[in-house]
C-alpha cells in the first residue's frame, strides 16, 4: 500500500506544482477509482476569484462527473495538505472511502474542529510525502514574503 500511496501522492504533488506556477497556494489532489486517476486538480482560488476553489473541491466535482453520481464510496483522494474544514465536510458528504494527505495543516486543517469528521467507513492516512509537500509550501510563502 505504501508504494501506491507514494506514487499517487507524487501525482498530487505534480498538481500542487501547477498551482505554484500560477501563483496559487500549492496544494494538489488526485482521486482514484479502481486503480485509475479519475480526477486531478489544484488550488484555483485566486485564478477563479472563488474561496471555494480548493484542490479537493475541484477534484470532488471532477470525480463525481466522471462517475456520474455524487458519492465517491469506492474512491481514494490524495491531497498534499490536510483538508480544511470546508473540504473535509465535502469529503464527508461524498462518503469517500479513503483520504490520504501529506502534511498537517495546524492553522486551517479539519483537526482543529474534530478528529472524527468523516463518514464512519472512511479511513484516513497522513504523512505520505509530507516533507515534499512542506518544502513546496515553505518555498511558496518565502517567495511571496520577499515580493
């Protein structure tokens, strides 16, 4: 499982790099169904002028469209940073099977509110390629402060 998790998290990191290139907060996500990526996304809040355009929200919409339904019961999301409360709520409502994220988000992450936020059948794994996610975030905010 760890090898697959690392592979898919690398795909999410590629999405985060796209966000970075657009001067968006570098968070990326992919959603997997039956070992295939059915959704790829990254933060677009600045580009779309929309506070809800987080990577997870974009991925949920794309995956729901790909599957033709609102539930992601047999899917896994890989996201580079711990989901915020809004995204955690949307993931809970989607009944996603598994959530895998890289780095913790102490300021905005769902853990600030609850550790049992998701559907009862949802499992959560964290810390996958966390160092890589953290490095990209640090680099982004260091560059932002210098300008």
